[in-house]
C-alpha cells in the first residue's frame, strides 16, 4: 500500500511540476531592438504594398464582411482589429488586435523594436506569445528592409480608437503556444527581385500561401501535404476548402500556364467593397482576392515559378461542395 501511495504521490509531483512549468514558462524572446525606423517615401510605398496586399496584414486586422464575396474590408476599419468567428474552429477566442497608431487602444505606445518583434518573432509588447494564426513563423523570413517598411507604414496609418478584447486560448493550446515564438538572429535579406523561383519562394512565404493551402491536423500542418489544399473554413452556413496549388497535373495547377495563373488573380482587380457580389455557398471564400489581385504581376510570375518547384501532391479537393458537410 505504501508503494502505491508513493507512486501516486510521485505522479502528482511530476504532473504538478510539469503544469507549473507550462504556466510559468516564458516564450523564447530577445529584447526588442533599439532601432528607430527612418520613414522615407520608398519605405511607405513598400510598407503599404506588404501591409495591404502581399502580407495581407490589413485583411486580418480589419473588420471584414463575410456576407460579401471574399470577405472584403469594411471601409474605414483598416487596422482597427477583428475578432475571428468561433465557427472557424479555432482553439478559443482569437482576436487580431488594433494595430493602428492610436496611443490608448492601438500600438501608438509601442517602440519600433517591439512592433518588429511581434511581426517576426511572435512576442507582444507585454511578453506574451502570440497565437501563430498571426503568421510570424512565416514573417520571420521577411527581410529587415521589408519589415522596417511595414513599421514605417503602420506609423503613418490613421489612428482608430478601437479597444479590442484579448485572445483567450483553450487548454492546452494556451500553454503550448509559448513554444511557438523564436527570436530572429542576425540580419535577414531578401533574394534579388525577379521572376525566379527563389524570389517567388520569398514572396509566397511573406504572402502565407502555405498556411491556407495545406491541410491541418489539430492546427499542425500534415507533413507532405504542403500546398495540396483541403484545409476547411466555415463561417455561418458557408463552407469552403482551399485548393490544391501543387504542380500535380490532375488535381493541382500543373496544367496551368503562367498567364492563366496571373489572370486568376488579376480577374478580381476591379472588384470593390460595393461591387462585391453576395456570398453564397457556390462562391464563398476566405481568400482575400481583392488584396491579392493587386500583387505586382512580376511577383505573381515569381510565385508561379516557385510553385512549379514544390512537391507534386495528388490530392483531389472539392473546393465548393453543394452544401456544407455536417459539423463533427
């Protein structure tokens, strides 16, 4: 009996110690850089491009209208924050905060280094680990100059007073998320610009293509299924799966020409909030087509070149089923 009690006691101590470790653990982090970003016309232009278009920052941190095709941004809400619908199946309440330069409710009191650390390392001003729905694990590949450009642009955005609630993750994700941040070490440079696979990989990484176009298992990408699509998104009664964009000829985009790939994006270039059609099951999507339609043509051609080099995955995806399947 004493042995049983001893074993039970040891298990309690081990489990309790492990739980205490998770509760007290701080995410891996570096001190915020002391850098003060110089604001130039070139950085404002580049920062606007990444924030509003390529990096799709605006789409996650603004109010969107899912009742319209592609969930366009509600005018006047850029950067004010957004609470994600619960039906997306996220592990708790996930809130994209106000990132306008409002001093009280936004990031007006943050230093440039604190903003950079949040963008590329996933650590908030107060030392919290950010839920990697914020794609800092991809943004860590963003070059120093591009990151500085984003900060410069954010500093010049229209401040919006919008107090958002804080992300509240479910157990055990609220503790496991602390393992996601990783400091950026050393300088980060981008490949030379051009319609090359190397630069296309950089652009696709900053654009977060692999995040939505890879099937997940409990929030973790399924190994070997990168770019093969099939990730599911539900909002209200609408349901969509991401497309297979691997170079598989039968189920992916292997038969697409470069021009067809570019045309797919540019076909939405003239769409506006007012002209966006109403969402129905047949057209519902979370793909931010309005933003991505403005990606520079050369960047789209670079992405195409990169996607031709990734692993072909035979994975047939019904992107728009006639009706949403029953929820499990």
